[in-house]
């Protein structure tokens, strides 16, 4: 029988997930000689045996791969036999890389059993991991993913760990963060004010939290600020430290049983809570916890995702675990930046964090996730682009100004960074630069082309200009609309209606867009319709003070002598007069079509929003919470008008505001008014989609923009559109907010270079 040999290249998330020992066991089982090794583009496998046929091997390769592996492509070809005897796991090559690495993964059941078993040598060890779990993205400095290229490089393995690491039959074979109490990272408990080491470690930390102290605890991607979730005194202190009086605080619960005491959980929500990514999931409150999430109907809860968390929560069933960042700054990853201004004590360790990453946050709508923040647990999973858009060009997309992310494109895949925050904060801009450097190094990425938002003054746009490489600019809402096409791998060639609603995006006419209906494809867009312009009195201040937008919409609906609803009494008369003058004389009062600002106005008119918000989307969040409490057969909203006399068409909400005011004057409950308002907007989308289908034959509707973080709006809109025969696309594993701009920018650039090679 003739000896045959094959060489395979496997691409995808195949390093650091137990893939090579899996191949080793599979090859031995099927009688192959040869080798497997990590290479720059994935994993190389060489197989040979008498009468070799790779069919069975390929079938098993895809069917039995390790749980964290994601195979994107397998290339194989016959080669000349080398005469190898036996099968080996060879040393990794050091060539330039474009291989994918797993995100950080929650502690697996096997490791959890070990830390709970007094007979195990890793009993109560807070850095236990294996190839199926533990840190990845946050500890790796460079690929291929080998120990010396991670922040574990300084920890020399003890004989027992070395034995496990070198045994292909062991689940810790080449688990790069492998460690135990003899040779791995160690915890230290420090007094924040003096830096003095406190004896007692984790046990003492638990005791201090019980006493009402605030601890900074070092996790995978940065420090959490932790306190007892049932101590109102501790929570009030934490809010003073964070300068955050109303913004919700995240909770970490011991287990699902604990979560059920405080929140309602659907089967889909449970599956996300317990998934290897362990995101924060926004759940409907069952029981109010004072000080945690005031004025809204949801609470953000996550389960433990490291051995340290499990050990901590064994004694404390529910804690606040919020990011350690100062207001508007990135999460802290270095011990030197944690001090008494943030906490009372510090529970840290001596394993460095290579790349910081916040916890991911999502809610479930219509059994699918809506991401508020995509970071730990999901980054840096790759996103394949439609095959027809593949290009040899390497593309960098730098996103927008707020809720920024970076996306890079290379070899048919896009990788989108973790949430980076608002770039108008200097520390976040440094985080932006730090992350881009990390991605370049990790993936041997050298951009040939950069793409940014159209806004000339965004920090991301300025950065793109300074790179001195070809630079494309994309309108904000067009980029929003393209992002889901990449995620759902929709090829060019079919127009769609992009419903892109958010707070602000720089428009082609220089105005502040935000309530947009775009007739679009990859090639470009036409502004089909938009919310009719209203004043933005005070410019950016109108986004911070919802009463200004309430005044603008009242002015539009009723004229200068608009009615004074009770909520407006909270605003001094001289300030109201000043805003009215701004609008009449068009002084510091630009025009906007923003959907987000309409939500602000209605929330304030309903008496739900504060005079000045603490965080973005606070007013809409309160409006959504109020509406979600309505148990009613109410199926109609308020009237609105669509002016079709010109293109783009204009949606006028003057009638909506007049009827809303009429309801509120009749003492209709604000909750019911809020519900009717949400139904109104869903009907606006249905009517515009129906018109676009009639005029242009469009059947696909894409829902994007930060306004679609709203559960009621998204759910009602999807229901109405599908009921009326439309195909609905929305982001699922990406945020509908500005985090997805960089992905949409990649889509635009790929199509552009296909049509017009540069």
C-alpha cells in the first residue's frame, strides 16, 4: 500500500484552546504519523500513513474540536511523505501572525471542582485554569500564543505544573497561564492609604467587605471596586468616590439562585449569564436593592468568572462589582493607579494585565442579545466578511468620538476592539492608542488604508489624518447601517432601508443628524427621510439638560407661548426665557434631527428625567423603564405627520407633542404616555418602511443606532415589521450604538477598494 501524506493549515481561534493536544489524540486514534504546530496564520498539521485518506480526519476535526475552538477555514494538500514515525507536537514557528486568539473565558467546571476539593493541590487557589478556561486576550503580548509571550513569562513552572504542561493527554497541556500555589501568581491585601501589606489575604478581604469597606480587586481586565450590595452606607460612599449618583452599579451574584432573589430570568437570559463569556446581563427587577439602579426597571448582574470571584462569592452571596475607572476614564489595570481616593483596601496580585478590558453588558430582546458594551469574553473574536468583499488590503477603521472602538481588517476577517470609551477624555484617547498598538503587534497588522467618521473635529478623524496613508471618510449613520451587513455576511447588490437613530452624527449638510431613514447599499446612500429639524438650544448642553429639548419641541408644536407643564416648573423662568430667545434669534441653537433628543424631551415632559442628566441616555432609560411597567391592551400611539412634498421626506412630531401634552394635562399616567410614545415611534418606522417598499421595492430594514438599545422600541418595531412582511436585520453580537461604527467603516472601505482600487 502506498504511503500518503497531507499538509493542513487550520485557521480560526485555534491557539490557546487545547487544539494541538486534540490533534495529537485524533492523529494517534486514526493511526497517523506526523506533527502539529502553531504557525503565524493558525495551526499546521502534517499527516502521513499507508493508504492515508484525510476524509475521516477532516470530519472528526470539525465535529470534535475543543469547546473554545472556532475553525474558520481548513486548507489541505497532498505532499511528499517525510517518513515520520510517531506523532509529535512541534515547537511553534515565529513568523508574522494572523491567527485568532480566544477571549478570556470563565472558569470551567473541572477547574471549579478542583478549587473546591480539599484533596486537590489547587484547592482554593485563585489563579487555577486550563486549556478550556482562564485569561487569554488580557495576558497575551504577542502571537503565537506561547507562555513566554504572555504576562505569565516571569513565573517558572514547578515540576508538577511542568509535567501537566508537557503531557498531551492532560487538559493543561500547553495551557499558557498554568499555575499552582507553588509557582504561580499570589494575592496581596494592601491598605490603600499606606500601601502596607495586611495579613489574612482573601479571608481578611471578605471580613473587610462585610464591615462595609470598599475594596479594589484586580480581575482579568482591570480592577473592580467591590462592596456589600446590601450596605446602603457603603454604596453611598462608593457613589461619592465614583462621582456617580444615579448611574446603575453592576452586581456580581454567587449563583443563579441568588440572581433569582432579585431579578426575573428567562431561559435565554440564563444561558447568557452562565455562558463562558460571563457578561453582565440587564434583568428585570424583582426586588429593589436601594442605591443600585435607581429610576430604572432593570439591574445588571453577572456571575463569577474567575476562581478569585468564586472564592470571594462563596462567603458573600451578592456584591457590587463596578469598574474602577474614574468618571469617563478607562478601567484601571495597574496597581500604581489605585489609591485611597478610590478605595479602603486593595486586593491585588502579581500577574500583569497586558490589555485592559471592561465587562461586557447586554440585554435580551426577542430572545437575542442587544449589546450595550462588547468587551471581555467576546474580544477579539474575528468576524468573517462576505467573500465577495475579501481584499489583500489591510484596513484600519478608527470609529467615532463617543463609545469608541477600533476595527482592523486583514485576510478576510475583521477584528473589533473592546469598548474604549469617549475619546474627548485624554486617558481614553491614550487607551485608544494603546489598544491599536496591541492589535498591530498581536496580528502583524500594518494598515494600507484608514477610514474614519465624516466629522472633521473628532479625535479619531484627526488621528486618521495624521497617519499619512490613504484616508476615507464615512457619514456616521451610513456606517451604522452597514455594520449589521458585515455581521450577517450580506453581500453587496441589494438596497435596504437603514433606520439609523441615535443622539448625534455629523450630516452631509453640516447639521446634527440622528433620526435617519437611508436608502442604502454598500455603494452609498440617499437620505430618504428624517425627523424634522428642531432647535438644539445651547448646543451640546441640550444633550445634558433634557428640559432644553422639551422646550424646543414645545416651541415647535405650540409656538413661543408654549404651555408650562408641571415638570417645566423645575426650571427657573429666566433660563426658560433665555432658551426661547436662543431659538427665536437662532443664537447658539443649531438644528438637529436627533431621535435621542426627542426621547430626552418626552422623558422630561413626562416628569421622569432630571433637569440635568448624570450620564448619556439617562433620560431615555427612565422613559423606557416607565413604559415597561404598563400592562395594557393599548395598541395605538400618538399621531404624527410625514411630509412627502420633498425629498428627503420629513417626519413631524408636532402633533405627537400636542397630544402628549393634552394627555398629561388630563392626568394620564406618565407610564401610559411613555408607552404610547414608544408605540408611536414603532409605527413611524413601519409607515416609512411601507412607503419605501411601495416606492422602491425594498423589503429589508436595518435597525441601528444607540436608540435601539431600547428594549421596547426594538421589540415592538421588529414585531410590526415582520408581521408586515419585512426582513429585519439588527446587530446581535455587536452593539447598535457607536461601538459598531468602526465595523461599518470597514464595510464601506472594503466595497470602495473593490470598486476603485487605490
